[in-house]
């Protein structure tokens, strides 16, 4: 009896579980909860999918200027390599010239010693095989014999030294000739490397032109680029506003550099030589009938020409900036800032103090530009002013 009761008690939990499952299976509330759970999971999946799409769209929107900057970074690296190889090539060329000059000096010495050796051979030929012996036997006394012996010994030593120096000169000339051959081989290798770098540079420039042409021809791409450029311009504005705020906070002493007054407009030196191709202010795009607000000017220049500081100041920014390429910003400590963009190379470091006219970079075609131009802004505080009104009249 006890065993039978124990078995019934042991089976009760199992039976209760089966009964609960059966009830749940027929319970409409449980079914509704299950449906709601599945719907919620589907909704979460759709939300996640839309989020990913939004991220992809944003990445695509940002890819225009990023794509240009990636091309520019490759271009700058190749140009830097090209410049370094060109320097090595010039050094190798000077090395070859020095070796050639050295070989000429050695060859002149060899010719001189060869003439001396030949002259001595002619004398020995005329004196015969026993010329030295005859000279010794012709002595009239022991003292005369000693003098003649000393003369013969000295003469023999000079002839030996002459032949030794001749052999040394020949060995030096052979070594110099080998050095020159190696230098010429290195020069050929440098020239081949330079040609390859030039080919790579032209390929990247062509790729960038195609990229820029696509932006210009497709209005959607152009509009995205304009939006991104506006965001980049806003970053510049924020940066200059922060610099202006910081400068005001630290302005304890009178400014060392006099601020350009309204009466001396047209006195600042130009940042680079060239022709102004884009002016300050609101301008219309020739293809898309849209307007852009330019806060500076663009000057078409020769590639690699120097960018000069228009006033004494400190370098507060020297780095990449999307859409602008390589950028340099100077704080002139008088309420003015100047900005120089599209550079191919930066020659000044952040924190460096530069004088008026000091070369702070080299012009190039980085950023949203298809030719060698310098983009130049002049700010009074954080507000842009027309640079043409401040630069010396041409």
C-alpha cells in the first residue's frame, strides 16, 4: 500500500506538467503572447535593417570627400617619393662628376709617371745591362766608389718608388672606374624608379579628374559634395571661433603685431604668385544653376611654388581637412587669421612662429580642385573678409 501511494505521489509532478502544457496549448492568451513576441522580433529585425541602411547611406554621403582625400594622400606620398628619388639622383650625378674628375687627376699622374719610366728605360737601354756596374768600376778611389754606390742606390730606390706609385695609381684608377660604373648603374635604376613614380602620379591624377568630372556631371553627387563642403566649412568656422575665444581669454599683454587698419588696405603681400580664378562671395555654378558662398579666393599657381605667410604669426593648424586638402592656418595675434588650402606640401609646424613672406608650404591640387591652385582666406576674428581688398594691388 505504501509503495502504491509513493508511486502515485512520484507521478503527480509529471502529470501536472503534462496538464499545464495541454492547458497552455489550448490557451488563446498564450497564443497571442507568442504572436506578439514574433511580431516584436520581426519589428526589431526591420529596425536593425533600416539602421544599417541609414549608416550605409551616411557612409556613401561622406565617401565623396573621403574618396578625394584618399586619392590626394596617395598622390602626396608618390610626389614625396619622387622628390626624394630626384634628390638621390642629383646626388648620384654629383658623385659621378666627382669620380670622373678624380679619375682625370689620377690619369694625369699616370701619364706623367709613364713618361718618366719610359725615359729611364731609354737611358738604361743606352747604358746596357751593366750600366750601374760600369759606373761603380769607373770610380778612381774608395771614397769615389762610395759616392757612386750611394748615387746608384738612391737612383734605384727612386726608380722602384716610381714603379710602385705607377702600380698604385693604376689600381686607384681601376677602383674609381668601378665606382663610376656602379654609380651609373644606380643612376639608371633611379631614373627607372622616377619614371615609374611619374606614371603612378599621372594615373592618380587621371583617376581624380574622372572622379571630379563625375561629381560635376551628376547633380546628386554634386549636391552631396556641396553639403559635405559646407560641413567642412562649418568645421573651419568652429575651429577659428575656438581659436578666437582662446586668444581673447589669453590676451593679457598688448598685441605685438599691429592690426591692419582700414586705411592700409591693399598693403598685404600675396600668398602666392598666380592668377585669381575664383573670387570672394556668392557665386553661381555654371552647370547646376546653384549658388555657393565662397569665403576666400583661389589663385591658379605653378605646381610646387611657395606659399608665403601674408603677415607674421603662429601656425595653429597644419594638416588634412576634407574638401580643402592640406591646410595651414596662421594666427597673426592681432585679431586676424589666414588660411591656405590645396597645398601639396606643408613646410611649417604647429606652434612655429613665422615672419611675413616666410614659405610655409608648397602649392598643389589637393582637395576639391582639378588644377594647381591656392585657396586663401583672411579672417578678422572668425569672420571672413574679402582678401582682394587687403592684398597689395597688382
